[in-house]
């Protein structure tokens, strides 16, 4: 029996495929390389001693998805495959809705047809917007500020509705800000075009590819005025998926949304400081205006992750910067797409 990892060539998916293998699971990856590289699959294969099945397919292709379930003995699914660029989703909403909702629906329907009843789903802390109360708990009000955010919320709703009436149990992991890389430096984040996220940009400045970082605002209601996020090491995040599958295997019923963060926030300026320590590079920056749509601060309540999943983050911001830098400095062009 195998775990199907959709989007398993992606940043979080590839790290999770390795973690699942290390925990004793058989793994089947499906990916269409829409935003990932075949070299990530090679890297997962190298880290897992070759024990990996891979299928290149688009999850919108119903026949291909059915084929995966016919050809492999799938017992559980970890569903990552989705478009994830917020700004792009504003420009191309219908493409985002079609891809992110359609992929989930295709996978869900194939699961139900084949009696596969355990799902771990990638969700996001974006569903909280700017929380009124911090740390933000899973019971906080949810909403969305972009088509991307809506797809995350709608996917949670679809899964919840299906779990209510069909033999399906699901854990929906609401990721905070994933950073870092596998300690081997053979797996990491490989943003195409110009990265949008803070840490990949910081690493490009450290590596000399970019002259300075633009810090988007120093007038937020935070200790140093810059935005605060709960950064979580991708290796810890991968382990949360293993823990979620264990909870499902133990017979948990229904659909549960669970935060995956460290429980503490770092400001942009603190991230720059941590990156300076990890890289030994100066990392020049300038303060510019706020980025439209940004929230001031968020960090996760981690009680449910601890109590329900038995999971908590082990790695801190210094570990994240060290591992992200090792990956970036050894692979400045990522997988070299
Ligand atoms: N940020 C920044 N400069 C950049 C990119 C991001 O100051 O070039 C800030 C951003 O305003 C936010 C934090 O870094 O406070 C994290 O941004 P990211 O896009 O990585 O994550 P998100 O905003 O989606 O949580």
C-alpha cells in the first residue's frame, strides 16, 4: 500500500515524500511540473534509495488520475498540487479556480471510487487574513483576500462536506510560512521567475544576485515596525504530514483543520539578522512602502497540532536560515530549469 503525494515534485511535497519514505511508507508521486522540476523527483529518489514511483500527469486529466489509482495500491493521499502565487491568482482567477478546485475534485472522486478514505490536504494560514487575536487558533474566523486564498478556503469546504457524508477522513494542514531546505542541500525551494517570498529574496541578496532587499514597510504595529510571520522549517512541516497520516490511520473521523507553525513570529528585520548570522553576508536593505494586501502580523496557536497530531516544530529561525542558505549557495539556480 502506498501514499499518493500529488505535487510531490514541489517544495513542500518533495520534502514530505522523503519524510514519508523515512517513516516507512511506500510513496507514489504525481506531478505535472507546472511549477516544479523533474530534478526534484531525481533528488527525492536519491534520498530514498530509489524507492519511489513517479507518474507525470495533470490532475485535471480524469482518465490519468483514475489510471494512477488502478495501477497503484493507494491507501492514503497527501494533496499538495495547486497553483500558489497570490498576485497571479488576482490576474488569472479562473485559471486558479479551475486548477486548484478541479485538481482536488478529481483526486477526491478517484479516492471515493477506489475506496481510499484518508486525505491530508495542504491549506494555508492565508485563510485567517489579519487575525484579530494572536496567536491565531483554528476556530478563528476565516475569509480570503485573493482568488488563491478563496481556493484554499473552498477546498477546505469541499473536503469538509464530503467527509460529512462519505467514508472519508481528512486533516487539512494550515501552513504558516515554510522556509529552509533539506539538510543535504539536494532539495529546496526553486521559485520560477522573480521570487515573491521574503526568504528566497534574502538569500539572493546574500548570494549577490540582488543588490538589496526591499523591506515592505516599517510602520506596522509590531515591535520594530516590520511585518511579523511564523516561519516554519520545511523539514518540520514535512513531519506534520507524517503525523497527520498516523492520526488518520488510528481511526480519526471527519475533517480537521490544524495549524502548522512554530507558535512564534519573526519580523522582517529579525529574519534579515538571522540570515546575516547564517550566511556571514551583510544583506543590505532599504525600507520601502507597504506591499498592498499584506497583513501586519500573524503567528500560530500550536495547541491543536501538539494535542491532536502530536507534532511540534523542532527547528528555529537559525536552523531555517542555515539550511536555506546551504541549499541556495550550492544551487543558486535551483534545479536549473
Ligand atoms: N517582505 C518584504 N520584502 C520582500 C518580500 C516580503 O519586506 O521583498 C515581507 C512581507 O511584507 C511580509 C514578510 O516579508 O511581512 C513575509 O512575506 P512573504 O511574501 O514571504 O509571506 P506572506 O506575506 O505571504 O506571509
